[in-house]
C-alpha cells in the first residue's frame, strides 16, 4: 500500500489571523516582488520562512526561516490539531488569461474546483513502484529544501500526486463528505472549511477528516493506489535524500484523480537570453540536427503559435516552435511512441550542440508570455522563445512507471498550484504523531 496516512498538521488559525495574510504562492513560483509583497502582509506569512530570496545567502535564510517559523507558531497564527487527521484540500480557480488561451478548447471551463486528500507519506516504507517521479531536478534546489527541512524540522506545502481509479471512488467519497456535486458545477458544500483563504483569483479551502470510521474507509480506498508525482519533485527528492542520510522524513502529499477535469497539464516554455545564442545561429544549428525545420512567420503571433502547437500534438510530432521578434521556425524531431511526451530532443540539442547551461534559461508559463519576452519592447528582445506543444499525460505515465525514465527539469506545469501556509507538518513522524 502507498502508505498515505493521517498526520497532526499545522494550519492557519482563523481565530488569530486572517488566513489571507498567512498564505502565499508555492515557493518556486514566487517572483522577488511577490515575495516582498507577501512577506510585508504579515510577519507570520509563509513567505517569511519557506521561499528563499535569491539575494539572500543560504545560511542567513535558514536562520531566518527557523526563527520566523518559531515566532509564527508562538503567535498562535498557526495551530496544530490535537490528533492525526486526513485533510481535504479544495482549490477553486480561474486560470490566468494567458494560460487559459493555451488550454485545449474542449477542456476550458469558466472555473474549476480540484479536490485532493492530504496526508503524510513515510518515504522510508515505500515499496518499489508505489511512487514515481517524471522530471529531473536541479541539485542545488534539492539541497536547499533538505537544508530548510533540517533547519525548521518541518515539511511545508503538500506535494501534488495523481492516482488512477476507473470508478472514481475516492473522489466520490470526498464529494459526499462535503456535500458537493462538481459534475453539476455545485462548488459550495454543506460542510464549512476549517480554513479558507483567497490568493488572487484562487480560493483555497481545507477540511479535516478525523472520525475513526471515515479514516479507516479512506485508508481502504488508498491502499491499492500508486502515485505519480506531478508537482513537488524537488521536495519529494529532498525527503528521499534525508531518508537515505538517516533522517526519516514524512512529506505532505495531496493525492488527486489523474483524470479529474479540474487538473490541467501544460508545458513550461523556454526563453533563451540573447547573450547565449543569436536566433540566426540557433536556426542554422537546428537545421543541421533536426529532420525538418521550416519557416513559420505566422507563429510570431500568439493565436497562430497556439494553433501550430496543437497541430504538432494532433499529428503526434515531437516538435516545437522557436520565435524571435517577427521570425519563427517550426522544428520536428525524430518520431517516437512518446509523441509529445518529453523534452529530451530539445535539451540534448541545447546541452550537447549549443552547450547552454539549463540554469541560464528562463521558464515561462504560456506562449504569450514567451513571445512577449522576445518581441519589441520585451525584456529578452533579441533572444529566442522556445514554445512546446501540449503534453501527453499517458505517455508521461508510461515512461515513469514502465521504463523508469524522467523528463527534463521544468517540463510540465500542472494547474492548480497549492499554496504555502495552508498546511505544514513536522518532518519527523514521532514528533508529528505522538499518539500513533
């Protein structure tokens, strides 16, 4: 069994502080400006102890995180539940406009609600094949998360992981428990949440399940599942590393139905700064190393680029677009049964041919953001935007479970994103669950 189990978690305490003042976007999506803004919202906002400002040395950050978390707990802004529980995490969201336009038209909704069950996983007792990763990680970011866990003794926002259940039993159970009917777009249930916080256009809600009979029923539903990590690869890898080094760790995990219509899979796009390679040289190198490279000037316009990317997906071509100002090319690679499911050919080219350090790339969330960056007036004018087609979720899962293969760093973007400050727990099982 996968071993997702109840945990004595800490969460925002609405009796002491407004939850909106405590939460912030997940740590690796925060810009410097956003980090400063959320940190200023409250001295106890999660932005003061989870994400590291890029300009702050790691030792200074770790000391600040440890101190700020202690102060936040002492203030009563966060409260730890008296006994272990499962938590239902609901995220009601409207995708940003630039992201929404890239979602398949058949999947577009005016609003989405994703429900997931949150518990802790003891990584030391996982069996082979129970949990799989699908992306590589940046080593320095893993080490930073290890250091943060060591300094604070805590694991923060839940890792997002997907399971398959043809009968949707777990999802249906959660909806019944809360009195929701998402198929009918009834997003307001009869059970009030213990925490509710709005973060921009997204509403985050948390419910607790600790009745023994309900906990036992959920454990039966969870027992046969296997999980694919969707979002939180660095945090999960950090937990495994700590376990390997002799410091048992229990990260929080939010499990969701892989076929849930509210779960959206999109690719991360790349922006290559102009000082790394000029577009003309990039185009010449692409022509030498890929089977088909053709001019596509219409792709410099966002709607045309999105249409071209969708055609690549529908044809099963492993390809991408490269845009710089009013110039653009369509690149098609070697055919594969994993059509559209990986970035391998792109990154082999960037690494081996152009010798570009992946850390120098900028990762952006939408074709519009990428094209705007390299167009007139863009902050990367003269650089190149690399636009990736929609991804094949089944192909990603086959690679991860059947062949144990992972994709390049920052390949997939899953929506919605969890928030920091909604829920965290002790990293150590004994301290978190003294009654178990």
